[in-house]
């Protein structure tokens, strides 16, 4: 950590931040490298703040970054090629491994693409359960984002790993609820073509309400850990300011975009599932710095808790799936024109572009639109001009999941 | 999508391209609709037009490979080998936040114009499509492999790339 940073950093009013001028990620530094002014430093691939395996080549002038080059791909597993070899019924469990902190939304997005192409409608209870699970998953995912960011910026939040452990404790409550529902803690495979595979067990909602109460109580403290903490504010305010135009061009639509002033949320603007029956308040901040990216997640957790309570109170009766249960790998047949389907995942717009084969049992080509790939592409534009010590804070505030970046 | 924008897109596509492709798509869609086939020469102009009309959120690009199939009784003259590049843009401020995607058909050696100059996010996305599918994006500032090692042979998402293709071991 830089020692002189906290003393020289001027704390600016939070909403009056102007983004720095756009940088050229391909700036030619050959004339500098010749006389040894610059130093090249590899951040990652095995660095805790990369949240996985991601390498950034940093060119430093003293403490200041002048160029950043990102190298993803260390976790590339060829998911899109693998999906072309599998049948539709086999793909959902594979997609659970993409965004391993929010598998529920990954599998919902794929099945919604199938349903759109086939023209199948999910029964209202099935959609309602999907909405509820997506909101609970958003809480769980944001809790990890908050905790890991606290760990990344180290001592700024009371000892670093404290908040990390505490948010894992709260997330555990939601994982327990998911385990009771689906039988697995991470890779649920609960969304299927036409609806849901598992119905809510009796009394399940009571446990979830209790968990939500506990998380909401603790979120007050976690919010204070950030925005009411002068050390945290000194570390994050005005750091890594991302302008609205650049965020749009880079395709940042989720919490990152909303922290930069893009008033856009697919849940509200293009409702899917049962979101058209809910009143959704979308928090939008204009600062675009690391603190805004932290705060927006805290606010979204609170909003998701409110929505989850509303959803739990009014679960409709009826079937949860409009199709017969899968009896074999080729039982799902989907024929039709290619389609692009997007949902609002915890990290932004999660999309599936799907071309089915003529036989209708497999994808001919499936492109997953991962929000995290767009998030890590920011580093080449955002890091130059910042101190090296801020690179970790900026990268942590982006909350990338390498499983879906590399696929 | 507003009627004015649809009219402008129709006017854009009505212009004969400066460099007409040798093999125009067999059945270009005449209506302005999702998934419409756009000549490669109009790709960049269409993206510019859409960006000027609020479609400023870069969503994604998806390339796919379509090798020539064997002639059959049903299809005596199968279409030649081609690539299809679908580009998705979204208008986040309009009501309903509509997404619009169009498709460009390319001959095997043909390149498609990069839109990195319009959307900085297209940089990595187009690199990934070149890496995995092998579609060349003209005027891209840094068309290098993104996911695979730099010395990888071939493009794995092509249909003629066998899944067990031998390759040099990762160092």
C-alpha cells in the first residue's frame, strides 16, 4: 500500500466527480522502454484481488500506471464448444459453473432463450419462483462482492478479512435455503425448459424470512463499514472514476453502469419473469468511483430483500412447469429462428444468443454474453493514470467472476 | 424502435454498397426486424446510425461458422461456406430498453468492419470472436487472441475443428 496516498489524497464532494479524460489503451511506449524509465509489473494471474485467474500487465512510471493490458483466458474451458456437443437438457448444469456466485441466473437465462425460441410460456407460479430465486441469488452474490472488496482494500475496513467472513456468514443463510429447495448448495440445476424442477417445500418461506431479517439487520452495519468510515472513504472516493459514456460503450449495464449514472435495469425496463407485477426501485449513483460501486451493491441488496419479502408473501398456486419432466437427454426439442435473450444478473446484463440446430435437440451456436467480461475489459481504460495501490481497489470494485469471463 | 429510425435504416440499406459482395445473401430480409441480414458494406454505417439514435449500450457480437453441406435431394445446391456475425446493441434510455441485433454474412476470406471506433467494448468481444471462430475484423487496432494462447493453431468454434484436434501442450 502506498504510504503517502492517504495524506495527499483530497476528498472531493461525492457527486461532483468528473471522469478523467479517455486514455488510449494502445499507447505506444517504445521510446520510453529504451532508456529504462518504465517498469513492467505483472498483476496476477494468481493474485487474490483478481478474484480468480486474471493477469494484468502494468507499465509503471514510478507509482503511476501508464498502461494496462489485460490477459484473460486462464480459465477458458470451451463451454460454448461443449454446449454444441450436448443436448439442451444437458446444458443447464454446465452453465451453473459459469458464474459460480450466481448460477441461478445463468441457468434461467439459457432456459428463457429456449422458451423464447420454442414459444413456450412458463406458468405463473414457475415464473414467480424464478423471480424469487433470482432475487435471493442477487443478495448472495452482492454479499460476496461487498466482502471481497473489503478484503481487497485491506485495512481500510477494520482488519480486512472481518467483513469478508461476515458476509460469507450471511450468504450461508441463503445457500442453506437453496440447499433445502434443490438439494445442492452451488450448482442447482433447478431451472428447466418450461419452468422449474423443484417446488417450494412446506415451511420453506419461514426460514427464508428469518434469514432476510438477519441479513437486513446486518446490512446496516456493512453499509456503515463503507460510507461512514473515513479510512474507507479516503481509500475509495474519487478512485477509478468511470464516466457514463465510457460505461455505455463498454457495455456495462449492471451495478457498474448504475454507479456511473446509467439509469437502466432490465428488471424494470424490459420485465421478464414476474417483474412486471412488482414495483422496483432502481438505485442510481452518478459518482462512478469505487465508493459508488460499493454503495450501489449495498442499496441493491436492500432492494432485493424488500422484493423477496414481497414475493414470499404472494406465491401463487398452480403448476411450476408447463412441460413434462425431462425423461431423457433428447426430450427437449426446440426449433426456430435464432434469438437473443437477456436478463439482469447480479453483475449486469447476462445474455444468451442461441441458434438451434435443424433437428432441434442441440445448439448450433451458443454465445453467452457475460457481464464480467465487459467489466474486466474496463481495466485497460480505467487503470492508466492511477496509483499502483489503487489498481487493486479498482479491480475489486468491478467484482468480476473469472468463470464467466473465460467460459 | 421508432418509425423514423426504421425509415432511416431502410434508406441506408437501399443505397447500393460501394463494393458489392460477389455473393450476395440469397434472401435478404426486406423488413427492418431483429435478425435482419445486412450487407457487410453497411455494417459499420448501421452501427453508427443506431448509436446516434440512442442504441449506445454495446451488448455483444456472436460469430458462427456454416460450412457447405453435402448436396441432398432436399437441397440440391447447398449454399457455400459462410460466416454469420450477429451484433447486438441496446437502447437503455428508450421505454422498454429495446435490444436490436442484425446479422452479416461473410464469405470465408471476407472481413467485416470493426466497430471499435464506435464502441470501446467491441475491442475484446471482436478479439474473442476472431480467436474462437476466426472471423477477421478489419481496422481492429489489436486483433490478437484473447482466450487461447498466442501460439494456438486453428479456431475451435469452427465446425471443421474436430474436438480432439491435437495441439501443442500448454507450457
